[in-house]
C-alpha cells in the first residue's frame, strides 16, 4: 500500500479521530482512490494543438462514465470522483442492511440510462458481507453492463465479502485501500473503522 494510504487509514481507524478529521482523511483517501481509478478507464489517443501551434498526442477517456454510490456511505466518495471525472453521470442505489440479519434490502434506485458500452464505478467505502454490493452488481449486469466494465472502489473490505464478490463476478475490477480478515457477530469489519456513515456524517 502506498504510504499516503496507510497514513490516512490510520486516522480513519483510530476511534479518537473527530468527525471533522475523519471526514478530512476520508476525503483525501477518496482523492487517492479516484486517481488510481484512472488506470482502469479506457482511453483513446487524441491529437491536440498547444498554444504554440504545435500538435501533440494525449489521451481522453473513451467511454461514458457512470458513478454509482451505494447509499449512504458511498456518497462520501462522490466529490473526489467528480473532481477528476466531472463528465460522469450519477446513479444511486439505496441499500440498507437489516441490523439483525445483516441482509441487504433495496429501498431506492435511480439510475441514468445505461448502455452496455458504458463504464461504471460503484462506490461504497465498506465491503463487509458483500450483500449490498452483490445486489448492486446484479442490477447493473441485468441492465447489460459487462462485468469487466465495472470497477468497485472501497476503503476497507472483509475477506468474506471480497471472496463472495470475486466468486460471483470474477471479472469485476476492484480498488480497495485495505483488507481485514474478520467480521464480528453484527457483521462489522474487524479491526475496521466502525460505522463509516455515522463517523462521516456525524450521526453516531
Ligand atoms: N459498514 C460500516 O460502516 N462498517 C462496517 O464495519 C461494516 C459495514
């Protein structure tokens, strides 16, 4: 892991970190992850003319980009991705897990028109059991998006959730800052960072 990610993860994991500092570290980490996402986006070469009237070749993003944050925590990653990819459309999936069973329920879905050729970046900081992500991926695949056209971006995953997603959708691309080995009996990631949404939005 790049040292900058490790520094930011340490702030996020520390229970003494205030909401303001948690948000600051999460926003910075999101910028790092958004930069890494560029490696997964298809580009084509583009000839441009500089102010010195000289032609040179650069690159531009080839496909339509759609960001799909999973509510609520996924919203925290959106500004960093819009910073680098301002042309992206945004679709929203609302998934809440039952506190008793930890099973994800879809309560909101609002996606822009999606064609099979688009690239989709699914955003959710915490991949625990994988239930919400699995549900989101099934929705996207049913709409015709190819697995390899989907990139998932997260902050921490548990091995259990990561393995489930890789088993169901082996061709999906994933960028996750850290992987933890365990879930507790309430399906929180251990050591983890607690409830990302509560700490980011100040609702704990
Ligand atoms: N969601 C969180 O915010 N934290 C966890 O540990 C698991 C899911």
